[in-house]
């Protein structure tokens, strides 16, 4: 005989069922639980296809059940608290197949993860795995879950609703959020719950003892994927400031999310540009993450709200780095320095100092104009005020105290003799009078953008020269005088 009753139904009273039917119902319920536990074990299988199918069937069964959230919990806990590499990979399958697509599953999985993190923080959860493995599983889970940044873009997609559409029995499935009956308030409530739990999970995760790799992986997704979706992004401020002060590649990765909090969420951190100025060291231009860092620096320093002394400090430091950097990085330093001078009239005097201004207030000499000034015109009686000494102190890490506004861009004179013709051509752009008076507009900037210089390498530099079209090509040359050659040969003999 077929079983024509629902295992989880509360409508059928015990009085309407015979003793045999009650016993059968209890037996079927036990076998149902055994089957579900066996599915959970199969979700940790080393066979990827078997584990994926077991996960799909387990979520299908749990979503059809009125208590699907309780059935979903052991699956997630088994994978989050697992130390097995295969199980961690299966956790990514859960996230990709269900948690990233269905908002009700997404909310439940985040609540389970937040509960485990909270128990870990309170000390009530004794981990049978290493904390680094626990952090890896959490990072896999959080990195795969995306939520909408704005409520207007949020359109709930529920697993129970999807199963109801393909069900042949016509039964309605129960869910905490039924998409067909959700009002605007319930959609807003679901969106707020997702953002709140999502924020708690990330805050709990960042409080764990993370390895260098976990630090880097977390920082790389904070700016674009996490901060816009958090209900209170400023909760990450302490973590990001500590990472920014840590130094090395971690500081580079913390730049963008920290600037995101400053620019869009009102974080007050006045030492941001001071630390950024100090990070522009000669060793930076030989690191592997140079391209990412340079593109971020050009985005930050080109703000039109920077004061003149800070702009002058960055221009001087960039030009000083251009002297020792590889030609690809030299091009980037010159291009950013040129753009800073074009956008900030207060620092034009660094390039265009008149002859009478060659003597600085402390008696030092403007090296850019040193050729046209006799030595007798240089003022200074103290030993520290030596003629030709640059007042700019490159070893000073505070841009306020580096005396950049008293200096001049004498580095351009040295770079005009650079072995790369591309560098020389870009240096010539500084010679154009960008302070044109009257109705004449300023000259246009170089055709190549700043971002293209940030990721440039030697191969691109050589290719640009090999395939560059020249307007004038010499077809002949002036032959040397024969008599002079003979004279040299006779002298050598």
C-alpha cells in the first residue's frame, strides 16, 4: 500500500490514524532521517560529481520540507568546520550552486557562519580544526556570496519558490519569505537582514588570526565587493588602518578599501597621504605589485582638493624617484608629476622660476637656473647654506617638513639626458608654458594616459619604438673630412 500522508503534516491527528499507521509513519520518518544523514556524508565525498549531486539532492529535500532551515544547518556546519581539503572544495560548490543564487539560502548560510564565528569569539565553540583552516572555509564562503549594494537593485530569488514551480503535486512549500506573497516591507526586511548578517560575518572573520595569504585575499575583495554591501562599513576602519600601517604588500592592498571609507563614508584619517608619501620608496618600483600600486597612487594624488604643499611634495618625490627607477616607472613618475602641475597652479613655480628667483629664502640655489646665474649672485653665509644645495629633504617622511615648495625640479635637467628617447620626449612636455596668459587655452596633455604607464614593461617600451612612425627620416649623412681622418691615423702610427 502507498503512504498517502505527509511526514511533516500537522493536520492528521493521531486519533484518525490506526496504531499500524502510526508505527509505519514513525518508521518512515526514521528512514527519512537516515537517508538525509547519508546524503550529508556523501556531500563530503572525494568524487566531485557525486558530492555535487548529493548537495543538490540534500538542498532539494530540505527546501521541500517545512523545516528546511533546520535540515540545512548540519550541511553547512559540517563543511565550515571541516579540515579536509576536499570538503572545503565542496563548500565552494554549495556557495556557487545555492547560496550565491537563492536569497533565503544565502541568509541561512550567513546566519550559520555568523553564529559559529560568534561562538568562536566567545570561547563557547571548541574547534577540532586549526584556526587557519576555519578562516579558509569562511573566506571561501564569504567570497562567493554577493548581495546587492542598493535596495532598489534587490530582487529576491527564493529556493522554495523555484522548487514550487517545478513541483508536480501542486503542494505549496512553506518558507520564511514567500516571494509570491512578499510585500515591499518584507522585501526591505529581507534586504536589511542580509546586509546586517553579511556585515557581521566579515567583521567576525577579520578578527581571526589570519595568515599573510588570507590577509591579502580578504583585502583584495573589500573595496569593490564587501564595503558597498555592508550596513556599517566604518566597522572595518580599525582593521584597515592597522593593515595600512603594517607595511609591505599588505599596505598596498589596504590602500583602496581605506580610501573608499575616507571618500564615501566619512572616515577621518589625516595620516593617509602622509603614509602614502612615505610608501613611495625606490624599492617599490621593483616589486611585483608595482602596477596595482601605481594605478592607485595616480588615482589618489590627482584629487583637486589637495593643498599646494602636499602636491609639491608628491611632485618632488616622484621626480626624485624617476632618476633611479627603470624607464617604465620613470615614464609613470613624469606623467603623474606633469598632470599634478597642470591641475595645480600653485606649484607652477617649481618649473618656471625666473632668473631673479634662483636664490631661495635660506640662501640656496635654484639648480634649474644655475647655469644662467653667476656664482657671485648666490647669497648665503652659513655652512649649511651651500650654493647649489637642494632644500628638499628626500629622507623626511613628513610632506609638511620636506621643504618641497622651496625647491625646483632640477631633476628634469638630468632626465633630458636619459638614454630612452621616450623619457626625453616626455620631459620636453614640462618645457611648454602651461601658465599661458590671456585667452589661449593650456596645451593638451600627452596622448598616452596615466593608467597605460602604470602597467608598462620593457617589451611594450621596445615595441613602441620599433613600430613608431617617424615624420622625418634621414636619407643621407655628412661625410667626415678625409684630411682630419688621415691626420689622426698618421698621429696614431
